[in-house]
């Protein structure tokens, strides 16, 4: 799918799909927290574990969002 069309589809899902919107907001929040940790000069062991946990959660959410996009494309193929 062309990048512009994908961007438009994601914008449409943000407006029409509550789950997609919820996931996008959560993904953004995890990204913000990871960036805050990465900005630190050094991390404690707990912070390193938290960074790793957040990155895994962020990836899981991204996968779920991509699944919603794929399902939408399948349902609206034509």
C-alpha cells in the first residue's frame, strides 16, 4: 500500500475505531516514556528493565495496530 494511502487509512481508523485510537495513544505514551529513559546519561538496573518492558509493550501494540489495519483492508478490499 502506498505510504500516503496508509497514512490516510490510519487517520480514518483514529476517527472511527475506538480500539485503534486507544492503542495509538498507548503507543505514544510508551514511546514518550522510552525516550525519557533513553535521554538519561545512565540507567539504574530497574530503569533498564523498565525500558526493555516498555519497548516490548510498544512493539506488541504496534503489531496489534497493524493487525487492525490489515483486517480493515481485507474487509474493504474491492
